[in-house]
């Protein structure tokens, strides 16, 4: 039994959204200026499949201070 095209599209959209959320959460833990946050955030949104990987691999800014 093969899944319908609608199910496959929904899973693809959920996967892309999940990657974008993970990249945004990664940016939250970096010390960046507002302009840098906006720039990296636009990269995440405008390049849906490649953007999140580029953001995490490039490691923008400095690591944030550990919580605690």
C-alpha cells in the first residue's frame, strides 16, 4: 500500500518546517546582532532545503553563554 501524494507532500512540508525550526533554535544560542539574526533567518526561509544546513554548518557569531 503506497501513501497518497497528499501524505507525501505533507511529510515533506513538515520535514522542511522542522529543519527551519531546528536552525532557528540553533541561532538563538549564538551571540549575533539583530541584523545578523535577520540575515541568517532570511537564509533559513528563502532556501528551504539548503538554508538550515548552511546556517548550522557556518556557525555564525560566537557561542552563547551557557544557561545556569
